[in-house]
C-alpha cells in the first residue's frame, strides 16, 4: 500500500492489508532507484569510451591520446564541481532549520561553511577509491553518494581503454573487455562491473556498424532472445530491498540467486539490480523503435537536466514533499494503533483508490517543482561547470589562450 504512515515513510507497514508495491512491475515503474543507478553507470561507461574506441579501431593513436587525456583531466571537475555548488543549497537549508542532517549546527554561518568545505574535500578525495559504509556519503547531501563510485568507475574505463589502445582486432579486444567485467562481477566490485560492461557494449555496437545496423541484423530468434532479456531485466529491477518496515512476499527466493560475497552489499540486492541495469541497456540497444522514443525532444531534454535532477530531487521531497504528504494524511488518513504500542495513534490512507490518488497527487505537485529546480540548476550550475572544465583543460594545454 502507498506509505502514508508516520512509521513507514518509504515502505508499507507489515500490518497493512494491501501492499500495492509488492506487485513487481509497479515497483519497476515507480520504485527502482537502485536499478536506475545501474543503468546510469553502464551508460556512463558507454559514453566515456565511445569516442576513444573509434580512434582505436581506426588506428588514430594521436587522436586517441588527445581525447583520453582531455577526458581524464576534466572528469574530476565534471563530477564534483556541480556537487560542491548544489550542496550549498543543503548547507543553507540546514543552517536555517529547514532540514535536519547528521551534522553539527554551528553558531556562525562562516563556521558552517568551513565545515562544509572540509566535508567536500574529504568526499571528493580522488585517491580514496574504495569506500565502505557511510564513508561514501556526503554529510550535507546523501544523494551525491554515487559520485565517488562514478569517479572510480571512470578511472577503470580510462585504464581499460589505455590497455587495449594498440589492439586492432575486435576479437582480442572483446576477450579483454569480457574478462574485465567478469572479474569485477566475481569480485563483487559492482561499480567497476557496470562501467566496464558499458565499454564492452560500446565496442560491440561499433563492431555491428552502429545502432541501426545492430537492429536491422536481428533475426526472429535473436529478437525473441532480447525481448526475454528485457523482461527479465525489468523484473529484476523491481526486486525490493530488504527493509524492516515491509515484507517481501514472493521475492524471498531471489536471495538464493545472490553469491555469498555479494550478500553484504545492500543485503544482496545490488547484485540483482546491476544485472537489471545491464540487461535493460543491452536489450534496448537492439530495438530501433525503443531508441527512437528516447530520441524524442522531451526525452532529450530530460537527459540534459538529468544530472541536476538527480542531485536536487530529494530537496523537493524533503521540504515540499513532507508538507504535501502531511496534509494528505490529515485529510484522507484513518487513525489506528498497533498492538505493540496501543497508546500511539498513527495515520494511514486505506483503500487502493485513495492510495493511488494520494501518490499521483503528490507527484503532480512535486514533479513540476523538481523539473524547474533541475532546469535552473542546469543553466546556472551544470553548464558553467562544463565550460569551466573545458576552460581549465584549454588553459593548461594551450597556454592560457582559451576564453570561457
């Protein structure tokens, strides 16, 4: 059931008679943030390697060297500079009491800023590639947790490309590009696995002659195979994470699919979500009709603002979203108490219709605000950050003749 209760802000209480999010494909549509991270990491590996692979295949070693060195030089700035700027919004919200964070509230704003700077330095340490537990989080904005993993995965892509830069044979490159993600998978290095799988996909598509040729070469049997891959990948994306506040009926058996060395990574769920991201991207790559949908202007626009939408969306949910959910509970909620705590009165929205209504209504209110914030963040933060990284690259390479 939709989680409009004070006990379960992100899932349904075990005592509730209906739990709509247990239906697998509803979870895929609405609740698969973990799978989306997997999709994004595969795409990142794909995009980062696309241009360099063209140079390798054509034997243009100088072009490859220039392209790869520029990518390496700009990558850290591309990932972390926007995070530093967006994170100041959380800093301001926290200092003025709009949100609560696991941070000491300083008496002076300048002292709070200095604490924020120290946290940014720790968070963006380019030499700390392996992080465990809460070390991956930025104290002022937990949404940024993927950036260190993105940085480490990017370095794996660059190193893999450098490794094969002299190999013209596709079969030999494919052997290496298969061996690397396979080793990462067996070693439970999930971000390296996803990024290097994106490199493998990029070289595979180039060998086929491009996406259009890849789609046109499919037979009925291969088409059926990739449809099955997409369906399985979609279903795996809906496997719910283990949580104390809801059960997982119908999904318990999926725990047996998780290798032992993966079971401590998000309680084993990360293994399945990684497979979902890989299978989804590889499946979509073979269907021209699906790709044409994502090439429409509205999808391209969402892709343009996606980075800022990712970094800022939780700000809308924690401020405006909390108030909206609270008002919906007050209007539509039914009081109830649990046997364990009979003196505590809780509110929940009962009935499938009213749960779906509350969910859609909250989305209708928050989505325009989230898109607007992401749009202006793209204009004011992301695009200038890209120009800054390009300017810095040109400054050092060209001796300072480039202009912003």
